[in-house]
C-alpha cells in the first residue's frame, strides 16, 4: 500500500502538469505512462548487464545498443533540461526509440505506434523526470499501487460511455466468484484492466504458494489474463497496468469485441466486466451470432451495447464458465424483444444465480444511472431453479458526487481500501459476499435452503424461476419485494382542533403579557 509520502509525490507530479497547462487527466496519464515505461526498460537493461557481468559474457538480447546509450533513463536524467528535451523530440531520439521498440518491449511497446509526446517544455519534462526518479519502484506491489493511484485520477467519463468502475465494486465481484488458479479470465471491455488486476491481487492473497510453481507461473504470465478494448490508448494503459502488477504477457487485443472479427466461442472460464451502456451499435457492424441471440430481425437498425455484450459473454464462456457483469437497471425490466431474449437466454438456457441491485450513486460523479450486477453460469441446458435478489443500499461511501468513505475500518482488518469492513448499515458489501457464499456452498453440498432468504419484505430473498417466467422474465427487485406498511394512528379532528384552540389561547395570553412589559 502506498505511503502518504508516495501519494504526495505523485500529487506533486500531477500538479506540475496542471501548472503547465495540461489539464486533461487521460493525457497526463499517457505522458507519465510513457516515462514510466522508459524507466522500466532501462531497469531491464541494467538487470541484463548485471547478469552478463556476473557470467563474464556479452549482454543477451540487449534492449539498447552502446550507440543508443544517451537514450537511456539513467543517462538523460542527468542532462540539463534543454538537452533532455532535445533528446526526446529529435528524430531517432528517446520517444522515437520506444515507439519503434515493438515486440522486444512487450505488449505496451506494441501499442506505441500512434503515440504522441505532448510534454511541451524542457522545464516540465525535467521536473517530471526528476520527480519520477525519486519514487521507489523496486518491488511489484509498489509499482502496481503507484499506477493504480494514477488511474484513480481519471475523473471524467471516457469514450463511448466508458468510466472507471470503483475498485471496491470490482473487488466485490471478484470475491463473489472466487477465481481459481486454473482460470482463463477475460474482460471484453477491458478499459484500464481493473477487473483483471483485481483477479491478480485475489490470487496473490489467496494462493501465494502457487507462485512458486513453474507451471502456474507460466499460465499466470502467458494466457491467464485476456481482454478486448476498442480504444488503443486504453489498450496501452491496461497493458502498463498489468505489467506493473507483474503480468509479463497478457492477451490484450485492440479490437471491438462485438465486431465480426471476434469469433471466440466456449473459451473462457471466468468473465468479469462493466461494458459501456450509453449507446447503440450499428446493425451492420454486429457479429451474426449476436444478432440471432437478440432476435434482431433484418429490419433492425441498431442494438443496445449492454444487451450485445451479455450475448457475447454467453458465447465466449465455456460450459461451466462463470460471469459477474454490471448492467444498467433497464436490462432487468426492458420490454423490447432484445431485452426479453437476453433474459430468457440467461434463465432458460443457463443458470442465473443472483441479481444484485446497486444504488444509483455508486458511479458518481460519472453518472447517476441505476445499475445491477448479474451473476450467472453458462450451462447451455438451463439450470435456473431460483434467483437470489439483493438490494444494496450502501457501499461504504457517500452516494453524492464526493463519494467519501463512511464509518471506521474494523480494527482487525488491514488498511486496504477495497477490503475495509464497516458497520452493516454503512456498507452492504461484506453481507452480500457472505450470503452469496453461504448460498453457493450449501447448494454445492445439496443442502436445503428453504428457510433462507424467504422473507420478501427484507433486503434479500429468493424468487422461483416459475414466478419470474410469469412476470415476463422481469428481474426488478421492486417487483417481487413485499412492502410492509406500518399503521400510523392519528388523533381525531376534534382533538386536533381543541389542541389548536388551546395553543391559540396561550398565544393571546403571551401577547397580552408582552404588551404589558412594553408599557
């Protein structure tokens, strides 16, 4: 976890950009990312050189040649600002070098082809380089925390309705699904790779001994983590985020996962996502199998992205694969043919396990739209017997634009923001995780859950699949909740009138007394 000093150091770097006229958070993060990458590849070269010196041999597969020495971080950082700036801007200089590094620099370098160097003054470049050089990035945890803190400064909505999912919501979804060491994990709308990084953190916390095993490390670094992203800038950022968290070779694709170029089927064992849901996709660009899944006829003009992504996830999951996905509330009760087709597919052809409604303030300040989390397993043969509904009323933060932490962490819990536990009334997340695991563990052990979650007036309950079908597959919590009205008794009109008359008499007496005092 970052120290207060490390946070202050990053804040100072951020302030330098603002004071020099760079105020767009995404642009700032891109420039810092490029510099962090330059620093990291110089560290890799240093490690290669130390190994070569120890073995008294030539450097194997060097990143820099001797002629490119001045392009290295530890060399140009000691030059005066004008010289450093010139090295970055000139043809064949520092920035050209990383743009053309290609596969040798890993996935991030491959996303650099269209990158631009936007730092516009020698003074700013020098200040930022010197500040970054002082931040200790020796271990994986610190590097990951630094980059996560940088990403937390993305405070405006991105392209196509994308916005960052709060880290504690991501971690809740990961904790619900409890990833195993043999998973193939995918996020088809990866953004900055927050879901994939959270799975990494979960595995390191719960399976530390596995990282000593060569077979697992090979799987972990070369295929376990997969993502799709249609914004090349975000591909680069997500690649760097995963690299900072110790993933050598994530499978990230610069591609719209909904396009016809994506033919993946029955592959992934675990999907976690918060796909964009503020627009529609042109009919001609939609992959054929997704059109069929949504009952889109030949006359359809477009389809909502959230519905298409749900159909896509069902296709990409292998049988037995699990998914937790955030959807807008409209998916739960929308009346179009496509809405109904998706819900029927989830319930009749697969196993829908849970619908967790979230308060509308969870995604502020980006948006106030109401959302829910769907948890399901792909079976292809049905299996939905009853669905667990939970109405999350609080997530441990205020539900206004400030989103400030509520309550105090449990003294027994570590100081990790995503794992804080609060009083129940201030945060329902621990309760959601605990109850969901209680359900899954008892069902897997074939234990009877008849007495569990039967009170329809409470915050959570089961609804049978037959009842859901009777309600046209509506998945709205409010539809099934029983409202208990508390009887309130009022005094009769005569009693109220007498009380008013008494008050009026007391008022007149007080006014008379006040008049006497004033003479």
